[in-house]
C-alpha cells in the first residue's frame, strides 16, 4: 500500500500526536508499505526521521500554535489511503478537500478534544460544529485511542447520531527501547539528586498548547509532602518552562524540583528507570491517553495519573498505578505519600505494568491492527482517482 500520514507535529517536536504518527509510520514501513509523512516545517530543528519513511516538511502559509495552513497538502497524489492525525486545524480541512476531489479514502486518529480557554473556547466549539464534524464524517473510520474516551469526548454525540464510524486503536510503546534493565548511569549526579532520595518524574511538553498537563497541580502537591528526601524531576521544555520555574520558587520548592529540560529519546528510558513513580497530573480531556504512562510501565515504573476518560483506561488502579482526581493537589499528595512509602508495592506495580505493556501495547501489535484496518477500508472503498490514473499510464 502507498500510505500518506498527515500530522500537525512530528519529531523532533516533543508531543504525543507526532510520536504516535512516527511509530505508526515506522511499523507500516517495516511491514513493507510505502509511507510518506506530511507535516509542518519547523525552523532550526534537527531531524531524525524514521528509517524507510519519506518525511515531507511543508512550508506554512499561516501558523497559529500547532495549527498551520500547508498548501502542499493539496498536492498529495498517488496514494491509496491517507491517515490524518487529528486535531490538525487547517490541515484537516485540506485533507477533506483533497479526498472530495480525488475520492481518496482517509482514516482519522482522534487524539483528543480541543479545549481552549477564554474567547477561543467559542471558536473551538464553532469549528467543531461546522468543520471538524464534516472532516470526521468524511472519514472511512475514526480511530479512538480508547472506547472510554470516544464515549465522553466530542465523538460521543456523533457516534450516537450515526455520523461517524468509530473503532478503537490504542497508542503503543517500543518495549525494546523502554525496558527496566537500562543503565541509569550518572543521572543522580547530573541532577544533584542524593543516593537516598526518592524521585517523582514528570515528562511532557512545557508549552502553551499543553497547558492542561497540570504541572502547577503537581508543584502544589509537592508542597504538601514534608519529606525533604523526595525530589521532583521535570523533563521537557517549552515557552511555559520559565513560568513553572517561577512558581516552584514562589512555593519554596527551589531545592526540591529539578527542571531537566529536553531529553533525547536515547536517554529517556534511563529517566523512567531512575524514577520511583511517574506522575501525569493532567486537568482536562485535552489529555486523552498519556503515552508517557506506557513508557514508564514498560520500564517497570509505577504511575499516578488523573482519573480522566481515556487516561484511566491505561492505568489499572491499584494494580500498576493509582488514579487521582484531576486538579486535586491534596489527593495527588496523598497518593504520592502512599506509593513512595511502600517500595514493595512499587515493585509489584511495576512488574504488572511491564507485563501489561508486552501483552497489549507494543507498537508491533498496534501496527498489525492498523494494517488490517487499512485493508478493510480499501476493500470497501472505490479506487482513488490518482491510483486509477497512475495505472492507466
């Protein structure tokens, strides 16, 4: 198959949507398919493209955050199928237009609702009703990362009305890269963390589009922990990092929080192995899954995550992690105390988490399932105009 993957973000930009696209594309290429990724060009970034994949980084006519108008999407041709990673404002509409002109089938991975604040909240609602619904309705199938999220997200009413066809395809993890026997090396010395200190880890983008990650909630929870032998390591970078650093200082946490900045993919597993627990304290349904949860579990590190639709489908509460009320710093602090105070419980949770990842969430399993979905779509779709023209030549 000739497959186009379309995404607003892609590595080296650190975000879940782009990482999912990366691994989807890689798994398909390894299965022998011809895969091209279309994404937005970003200035002054080193590229590390997956082997066997063509990555076209298109110039943007207009850019608003991660949304960008990419006229080059209208030139996509010769593909059997397009896979759109949504949300992608402006890009999604161009995929729909291209599909209508060429009768090119497309599938959509619905990563999360777009939840904005202030006056932009109404704009997002209007966009969903007028444009996003049209994009989703035009897809051969919409892939939700969990049935739980599909039910409670903006997809729910569309499914009930029969507007879209939804299937479940979870995100995955590279269990050979993220594993518990990775050497930690000199990370404690690098970050000034004592040999007896317990480590809470946060991994995520610290930029404006990811305002919902709940870093401020985590910092406030840390103020409730009286044990000075507990340190928070924040991995990630972005335009909000300085604000979080200022908040940490104002809360009196300057000596207990380390902002490690961006970490290479090669070194990321060691950070999970170093940690006693990973925390994903997201506050809204802008968080739909949480790839970092799988990465931590693959490294046998237990997790604490917000009890949000989709996110809670990844965590078996009490088995391989704990769930907390979104935005509740007191509840988060209590769960941290319970988990950090019981090393045997952490070990058991980590072992269960690793077993679950190997059974359900490897990218190989996800890739095989995605390939099956593509074949089902193509079997039920008329031949695209571009493919028919190419064969005539």
